[in-house]
């Protein structure tokens, strides 16, 4: 190390930890695995050159612990990728249902089926919202880079997903239950404000 600046559990150490967690999560949220990896490399370099962290002597003295930790990290990454994929599929399904509901309402479709006259518009709406494959269900083979990113950065991905997804779903559920009430308020307040035209 050059000099000890990021001392373990010191103020600057905690600030650095907080910064790298925040930056890594933001990169993961925007599917930027390269940026997330670079942020961890920079963190490791700062801790090595300006902190009290040098893991190599400990790793050499404890090879079994080192191997076990590495294997555990890989296994945890694989398990987390399954959990994260489940959440990802839920989000894609919810987005598709929102697009479908908006399209059906816009075109007064009550049968649950898109007519042949509206087929091209429906397909264009899907493409506009990111559904470019014939199959709506996400295909894992086409998300290789993203899944590997989840595996590699699983601690950060897990923390953000566990904090963000369930909370967001709770509020979305509350919103869905309140939509009718909110619309009634809007309709009542604007009942006599629209301009009427003589035939």
C-alpha cells in the first residue's frame, strides 16, 4: 500500500463502501455489467494501495477457506440468477399486460382478441414497448450477458432486487385497488367542465 487512508471501519472506509455499493447497483439497474465490474476493480485498487486490505497473504495461508469461499460465491451466483430470472419474468409479464390493457381500452376491444385489422398496429405497439420477439416470454438464451452479470455481481443485485421489487409490487397493488376511487374523484370534479357543442 502507498499509505493507509481507507482504514477498516473508519469514516472514509464506510464512505467508500457506500459509494461502491451505490455505483454498482446503478450500473446493474441499467444493465451495464462493464461499468459495474470496473467500479469493483477501482474499489479493490483503492483498498489495496490506499487501505489496509491485502488479501493475498491470508489466501495463501488459508487455501481451503479461499477455495470454499470462491466455490460458495459461484454457487450463490447460480442460485441467485434463478431467483432474479423469476423476478425479471414477472416484470416482463406485468409490462406486457399493461401494454395489452392500454391497447384494448384504446380500441374498445372487449372480446380479448385482436382483430386482423388491428394486428399490424398491435405488433407495432409491442415493438415500440420492447417486445420484438415472436414469443412474449423472455428467452434465457438471449439474455446471456445479463444473466452472467447477475451471477457475477449477485450480492449487489440481490440487495437491490430484494429491497426494490417487493416494495414496488406492494405499491402497484395498492395503486390498482385505488384506481377506481381516484377515477371517481376525477370524474365528479370534472363532471360539468367539458365544452358542449350544438349539433
